[in-house]
C-alpha cells in the first residue's frame, strides 16, 4: 500500500487521521435502507436512481404526448386551449429529451461503465451522486412550473424572440431556462466524471480497443456532452439575463439578431441528437453478439463510425436552419456535411446486420428490440437523408414529416435500444429476469403502436400539416391519419403499462425461483463476471483482461478449425468473493444538499431574492461540508470491512487511489 | 465439464424455463405478424395517400409552379432510392432473422462461424452509400443554385411581413425600391407567368412563409430580409400555412396566393390603389363607418380615406396599440375572400375546392351553388357573395374565434400594447353596422 503515502492529486482537506474535523462534518454511514439511497455514492445506486427517475419522467412526458394526441384526434377539438397545448408540447419535448432519453443513457452509463471496464466505482463518486441529484431536482423544478403558473410555451427549441417576456410573459420559460441550467450542470459534471473513469480506471490489460462497445459509445457520448453543453449553457444564460434582468441579447429593436439563439441552440442541439442515440447503439452492440452467439462484426468499424458520427455531429447544426435565410453557401455546406453523416451511420447498421448473419439467433426480448432498432432507425435515417437535401427540406421542415423522422430516430432508435437494454440487464441489476412472455408482448405492442403513431406523420407532413399546431380544419385530409396516430399513441401507452406490469409480476415470480445465477444470457463482457445482482464492491479481485469479450473467451476456447469449444462453466468463472477488505467510497450527505440549493436559487430568481440568499447559503454550506468532510467515519464499518485504517485518509476525492490500489496487486 | 453430471437445471435454465412456459409466445408471434402486417399496410396506404392528389387544399407533392417542380424533380428519385434501401435493409433483416434463427431441436449451445469482420466488405458498404450520397449531393448543389431568387427587370417585388398572426403584403409596382404602392393582407395576388420576388421579414417573432404548391418555405425573421421566389403559371388559388412556431395562434396563420391573368391583375391593382368607398349617406354602412372611427378599431386598423396610420415609428411601432405596430389594412376588406389570418371565409368558397379559377362561380341568388362557407380549408372566393355570419362572430368575440393575447396589462414589457384583436364589447347594432360597412369596402 505504498500509494497511501504518496501525495494526493486532489487533497481532501482532511488534515488529520482522527476524522473529527470541524465536528459536525461527520460522514454518512448507512449502506442499507432508504438513507443509503439518499447519501449513497455507489455508481450502481446512482444508475438505478437515474433509471427510476427517468421512467417517472417518461410517464409524465408520455401523459403529455397522450394529451397532444387526444387534442389532435379530430379537427377543431376543444380539449386543450392553444395556450395549454403549446405548453404541453413544449414540455413533452423538453421532458423526453432532457429528463428521459438523456438520463436513461446516464443510467446505463453509470451502472455499466465501471462494470464493463473492471472498476469498483467511477472516478469521483460524490460528484456522481451530485450529478444525479442535480438532474432530479432540475427535472422536478422544471415540472413544478405546471403548479406555478404554467409550463414553458415556446417549443423545446425556444426560438428568440418568441422566448422573450414580451411574447411569453408567464414564468414558464423562466422555469425552463433555470431547470435546464441545473440539469446541464448534472450532465456536465457527469461527463467529466465518466471520461476520467474510462481513461484512468480500466482493468489491467484493457486497452482502448479492448473496451466493450457500449463503453466506447458512452465515452463518445460524454465527449459530445463536454463540448456541446457549454454552448447551450451560454444560450440559456443569455436568455435568463434577457428575461430576468432585462438584458437585450435577443431584443430586435436594439439590433439583436435572433438567429444567434438558433446557432447557439443547434450547435448544442445537434450533437445532442447523437448523444441521445449513441448509448443505444452501444447497448445493441452488446446485445446482438450475445443473442447471435457471434462476435460483433467489424468492432473497429463500429467504434470508429461512432467516433466519426460524433465529430461530424458538430458540423451539421445549421441543417436545422436551412430556411432561416443563411445564404446559399452556408446552406450547401451544411447540406453536404449532413448527407455524409449518413455514411458512418449506415456502416453501423450494416455491421449489426452482418453480426446476425450466420449466427444462431435466440429470439429473446432484447434481440427483438435490437432488431426493432435496426429497422426503425433505418427508416428514420433515410427520411433524414431526404431532408439533408436543402431544397427538399424547404418543403419538409417544420412539418409532421420532421416529427415522424425524429421519432423514428429517437423513439425507434434510442428508446427501442433502451428497452432492449432494460430486458438484457435487468437480471444484472436486480437479480431476476423479466418475463419473456410479457416481454414479447411488450415488444410487439410497442412496435405496432410506434408505427401506427409515427408512420402516418410522414404522410400528413409531406402533404403540408405543420408541426406545433394545436388544431386543424376538416377537409385538409388530415383527419384519418391523425386518428390512426392517436390510436397508436394509446397502443404505446399500453405497451409501457405492460413493461411496468412485467416488472412487478416478474419480481413476484422471482421469489419462487432460485437466484438467477450469474450468466443468464451466456454473455460476453466483463460485467457478467460479477454475480447478479452486482455486489456492492463490483469486483474482487479486479480482473485482468486479455481481449475483447474476455468473459466469453474464458468460457469458450478457440479450436484449431476456428470453432469454439466450451472449456469452463460460467459459475466457475464468476467471482464469489465476500468483498472483505475492499475499500469503497463512503456515503456522503453533501451531494444531495448541494444539489438541493440550486433549485432554491432558481425559485429565488423567479419569485424572491430572499430565496436566492437561502439557496446560496445552502450551497455554500454544502461546499464547505463537502470540502471538510472527513474521509471516513472512524467509528463506522462501511462497505464490507476495512483493510488497515492507513489508507482511509485519502478522503473520497482520492477514492481513485483507493480503487487503484486494489488493481495493483492483481495486475 | 461433463454436462451429463449436471442432472438438475442451473438457476439460469430454471429462469429460462419459467420464461418459456405456456402458450403466450405463440400468441405473441401471431400478434407480431399482425403488427408487421399492419405496419406494412400503413406503409402501402401512405404511399397511395401521398400520390393521391384529390381534395388536398395543402399539398407539398403537387407542384404548380417552376420552383416547386424543381424541388419535386430532385426529391422524388431520392424517395425512390431511399424506399429501395429501406426495403432491402428490412428484407435482409427479416431474412436473416428467419434463416439464422435457432431451431428448437438445435443444441442451445451451438454457434455459427465466429467471423469478426471482413475488410473488403466493410470498405464496399462504406463506399456504396458514399457514392449514392455523392450523386445526391451533386443534384442538391445544382438545384439549390437554381432555386436562388434572381431579380430581373420584369420581376414583381413584394415585401411580405409576418406578424402575430397574419401576413401583410406591400407591393413595389413602379420598381422604385419603395414598397409603398399597394398594401393588402393575408392574400397575395400575383399575375400568372411572372416571376415574383418576395422580400420576407417580420414585425415581431419569427414566422415562416410557405406555399407548398409553389415553393418551399422561407422564414420571416425580424430585422432581416429573406428573398424568396414564386411563380404561378396557372390561374388558381394556393394555400399555405405558417410553419415556424410563432406563439399562441401559430395554427391560425395562413396565407393565400391567388394567381390571376395579367389583365385581371392590372384591374385588381387599380381597385386596390383607390381610397375606401364612401358609404351612402344615412345607410347602415355609414353608421358602421362612424362606429369604426369612434371605437378602438381605428387605433390599429387603417382604412385609407378614413383614418391615418397611427404608427409613427414604423421601425419600432412604439406608438401603435399593437406589439407588431400593425393590423390588417381594411381599405379593401371586401375584395378578399378570407380574414383573420386567412382562417375564416368572409365569402363563399368555390364548391369544388380551391383549384377553381379565380372568378365567379356562384351568385347571391343561388348560394346553393356555392361551397360551404364554414369549410375553412377551402378559401372564400372574392367574387362570390359575402358571408356575414363569420365576420359578425369575429366582431362579437375575436379571441373566442382565434386565440390571441389582447390583454397584456400585467406584462410591463408590453408597454400597453396588445398581440391580436381584443373583444371591443360591441353591441349587436354596432356589429350589424360595422359588417354592413365592411361589406362595402370592395
């Protein structure tokens, strides 16, 4: 344990070994019960909370979607007023993007990423918990606007100058701006955390090109976040200052150019699209090989096409602005860059298809969802090509054709992948399997509902039905397709209910079955080398990796004729240590306290300066508490036992070191 | 590793067995076939629907002008290629799913050839899409440049101004660069066969101008002028809708292009340039004129010959009652077939839809031969009889007819200005008088 005496990269501020620094700042202890969730810094707990919160927001966003579809069921419906409809569709988009798809990606990333690279936690566990609480409080804050005067009504893209107080005097957009700043902090912190984790904490032997593809795609996603989020944050601050302090960034009378907002928004907004889809691409790149019983086809091509998509994703933003008057040169440049982003995307599709070719396909639910993603995303990608053609886009943009396109990409793409991921990783996370029977129903009902909802939108869009319309007249020929779409939306809702019922029933059923065992799918990657559900300490010892799909090749060995022969059973490989002696990061009160201060400040900016002071006081207190928190409660037996107290004085900022010590003897 | 020794099932296998018990998967399979079938049916129905041009007042795939035709010529082959690619990919995935499915009698641990990749294959399927896209890119470049508006000596220039939630048009007929020759609202009248250059801008938020049958859309951005070309070669009426979200009544902001023969256009111009008709002394309409002047109407609307434009600084519109500084010019209200952002008919439409030529098809005596005036998807024809009930309802309570934001007293930034038309609390008598007056404003 020589590392213990080395100078710390990030001093914890804890000057002594007795842990009694400044008295009150003792360390949280509980690792079980509800308090362990509040104070927990375990990446698995954080991941589960991300997922649960995202599903909660999915229900809210889904309810908003149903309201939209009910309003459009028939021409001249009176269910929602224009004002309420505008709020509902704005919040539907905002919720689904920022509070559902991004956090589900974060849920998988948090849970799986350390497991896939053979780490015990992320690099900065307390920051990780802070990210989650920021996201949760930001999301709740955003949705409290419904109770405090109405939601934002400017569309999720919130174009200037319609986002100004002159045109939207309610507080809805204030909530939107501040809520997104808070959730932005969450994503920003999390992206740095995960990047550091992947770059520094991989198991011995796991070079970059031996990482699982989900880890690769998540890493790429975090870089997208890292570079895209500052841009939207700038835009949000400009808007916040305009709305709350009367700044003139978007004030046309004072010479502002409203396209500034569009550029800032879409420089963020387009990478955003890719960072929503890439985690799903990663998930199905894990699922397809397992259920085809073949290695992924073209590992390096899938990896580098993901990287290429990310790079190119920063050079296509103005395709959202083809009709805003950019001038022909800009339009053509962005038209061409957009077209060619289809190349790496197509490479991925074909590689997945080739992965299935020649396999022995086991049609369990995760594979069904993966195949759903391949086909539905292909449709979304092809309609995407049709509006990368700038002249064609002048007919298509801001119509339902676009709505169809991005739902095929983000629902048929990202969400189908997530559903596959849920079914695949459920035993890993919760120790029981979801029912296949209901899973198949879940898939087919979702597949049908999805196509009924969004398929017809291609037609009414090409015909000329604009987006963001709270109503339409009879005799436009929109009626029948809108009715089909509404029926489809309720079919989707049924499927989501099936999923939730499946969780409940499968949980009940699992009690009459033995624990699921470590390897229910005959899986390939490192996360399955740990028992199910994953023990708190993840790995003991940290494994050494020799190749891609290391776990698989411990079970199967190559024969001389290129075939594989089973050499070991999973249960002989899977770790069954009791975790004694593993040092784990201690829980902490401060992440949740610090995150809690942020929405208070935000309420203060809207309603009263006194609240700002209160929120500020909470934040400052939490920062001090965080900084002066002793590395461990000397009295507590945290995790599963101590090794010698000597290396506890790292503080949790130095948990990295603690984790790496565990690596060293293995490597 | 002798499997024979494992007499009892592993936990994994027990879970698998529990999962596959019962007949549900078969039903799910049937349902799955139905789902794929329904999806395919919707797909085929859509293709049919897309190419069925009947009874579609709005239609992005029915070009009636050269610009829209150019776009169509570019995009149709792309749709065909995309469709082929989609069918190939989906068919390939379905075929692979069927061909390489694990048979029930097969050893669950069997596996296929463990291929990890194939460089020539990878390069091929990187190159093929790139080549297809390269071809599309060339077409895009050529078409884009072709679509750029070019202003020649014969081009008719019209300034188009989007406002919450209607459009105004200012014509430059004498080509002196000033758009002061003719002002109208909601309905753009153009001569057939002549290039029109729209100089599109906005008085408040961003809107988007779109006549799908004539050209794609172009945003109306405040503080910026976007040129956009139109030409209609046939006499006809072309409907469009605002396509950039512009606030409360975004859905209630339409525009019309009426293309008329050059002679009709000249006659129309002459009529529009006159001041408003003076109603006969003592008539109901004369009373209506007094109401217009006495009530708030005249503080936003202009009737040339009756009141002066109140806007003193057209750049900022600070002295107007409206945020946009402007309300539709009513001088020739009755020469138009629609009102309120072209969402309501003030005249009977043509019975067979809006592709009918501009010209009378029905008479005041025989409104049975007219179209249904409440069919607002079919715009009213200015030569058809006046349909008063819509206008009366509008004057009774405009906000009920179209969501607007006329009460902004709580918004300090609004500076007392409103967005849209407030309910003026007119009496039934005043409404009758105003409608009578408006009907005379041909």
